[in-house]
């Protein structure tokens, strides 16, 4: 194997392929990246039996072949190379990397022990890469991080014709976003899958080079489902979670007694300020009335903060409290300048949505947040 390529293109592709490599692999070869040159095409692949990545690049090939080397070390090296073309060659059990006056020699691992990457499933449809990336970021923030509750660590993706609904919850908040896509089939197929949130967020964020992102799906009844994403000459697959997502639609209130509209930027900055005196895990209190909104946090022992904001308010006065981190993450996902906060009672979940006309950009987003009970 021997090829020549520009440094930036190689470093970017290696870094992307290596980002999902396990820190503590089950087998040493799973820490490697497989370099495979055929004609003038280089593929860089990573796989840990759960997530696969593969980036394709055009190179000036001297000879075909393949080599398996440490992925993280290769990423560190290619990132640090000077701004010159890179020459890579494999000779027996060594791979040489030459760039300008810099030269590295890496040991190879037995590529015959490397597992075969899963085939890309059948393309189910395409979606705007920027819209999908934003939608996933809005929803994945509410996914759980406790691996003992796998059903909460994923994003539920529901497909109904041209409509895709994404939902995630960690029991303390729920995020839901709807968007449209271009299904490969003209039929009104309905499908729901559970995708690992971290992998989905990483794929959506990193595959925005092309205008559209291809989504591929292969499902089965035995927990062997796979979802794949492709764009910018790169593809990634991940196994679907074989777990039952909670019936989240039953959690969304339909009737509200209190409505408040407030500037997203003003409320965000106010929450950040008053939360400075709140100990970890302590809430920020919100008092709504016709006179506006008063935010308070802390107490006499650890310091106290208070701030007043103007709000467009409808309903009786209400006092509630929220985890400031959860509240800020919900506000950060609102794309409109004004947020609409909807309440049923102070002790039941509140809904945060963008204010504005239905159908406006970002209007299909809902963030449900549980209040924190106040003493007394």
C-alpha cells in the first residue's frame, strides 16, 4: 500500500473516523483504523461492533493494499503534521508517514483479525442535513445518560410518510421535534426506532457538508436493527436500541391555565445570573404575576439572588421552580426570539415552546420540564 494525499484532507477524515473508537476496546484490533487503498480511492474505517465509520478519499495511489494502525495515534499524528502533502506507505509490519521533514513509523495490527463492517442498509430517505442536525441537537439534550436505563439513552425516531418525529426523555424533561423529509418510498409507511442519542447527535452534527443527508434503515424483530447515515463521502452505522421507549405523548398536557411569553435571551441571561448563588442541584424559583416574572435562588446562608423581567402574562399568579441546567438547555433549543411557557399547575410539568405562528421555523419543537418541589 502506498499513496499521497493533502494533509488537511487526511487529518480531517482520520479524525472523523476515529471519534467513535472505544477508549477500552474489547479486542486490541478494535482500537485501530483500517486504511484500504484500491485504485485511487482510500477508505478509512473504524468499527467496535456497535458503531461503524467509513470515510472515502481520492488519493494519488502508488500501489493498492491495506493496513490496520492505532486510530487515536494516527489521528494525533495527522493533526500535528506540517502543511505539506503526506506520503503513506506500508512495508511488512510497519506503516511510514512522511510529511515535509517529519517522518513517523507505526506498527501495524493483524488486519485479518479486523471484523467486517456491516453493510449499509437500504436508503429510507433523505433530509436537509442542517435541519436534521439542528433537530437532533434540540432533542438529544433531553436524553438520559444512565446506561442501566437503555430506553432513556436513545432518541425515538418515528417515521410517518413525509413526517419524522424525534423524541427523548430522561424522566425529568422531554423534548419533541417534528420535521419533514423525503422518503424513498411514496407509500405511507409508519416506523419507529430507538437510536443511541450520543451516536445520533455525533452523526447529525458531523455530516453537514452536503445539502442532504441520506438515512438508511434495516429493522428486525430480534434487536438486530441498524440505522445508517451517509453524506460528504462518509457513512456511519449504529445498532438500534432494543428497548421500549416510554409512551411520551401521554405526558404532553393539552389544556393550560397559565401562559407567559418572555424573551429567550433575557430569560437565559437572568437564569444564569441568579443560579450563580444556587448550590448544585438547587432550583431557581420563578414567580409569575401580572406584574411580570421574578427569579430568585439561594438563601440567607449561601447568598441570595433576585431579578425581575417583563413578561406577557395570562392567567392567575403562579410560583414554580426548575433545575437551572434543565431550564437553560430547553431555552437554548428554542429557535424563536420569544419563548412561550405554558402551565397547568405549579406542581405539574411545564411546556416551553417557541412563540409565533404555526409553521414558522422551529415551531414544531416542544420541551416539557418537571418542576422542583419547593419547601412548604
